[in-house]
C-alpha cells in the first residue's frame, strides 16, 4: 500500500466512524480533472478531502477545485500523515458551529 493510500484508508475509517456519507470518485479519465480524492456529506455540509503523503503538494487544478468548494460554502481539507488525526475534530467543529 502506498503512503497516500494509507492516508486515504485512515481518512475513510474516520469518516465511516462518524457516520459520514462518503465516496471516492473514480479518477479514470471520464470524470472531472482535479476533483478531491474523497467527497461526502455530514450534517448538511458538503465535504471534500484531498489526500497527500510525504512531500506531496497540490496541483494548481486541485487548489482551484478546493477553492471553488469553499466558495460554495463546502468544507475542503488537505489531509496528510501529519494532520490526519485532527480530521475528526476539524469536521465536527465546523459542522457543529454552522449557523
């Protein structure tokens, strides 16, 4: 399993434990380029998560997609090995404080 696949697996386990509807859109050339690795919905909020590992950085297209999601009042995160354990807190704090 690649380091990024390990991050994705841990993210999915956290989302599933919280009861968050989520899925991984296929990156097979038929979908939209730059979309996040994992998308979902929790407490009425759209959630997008781009997973990275090591020194992995966002492409300009990924940055643009995450900004578009934020502009539409969705939640967008870049998660890696160093912050994956904070994901539950990030999501619950932002969805619980929604007004």
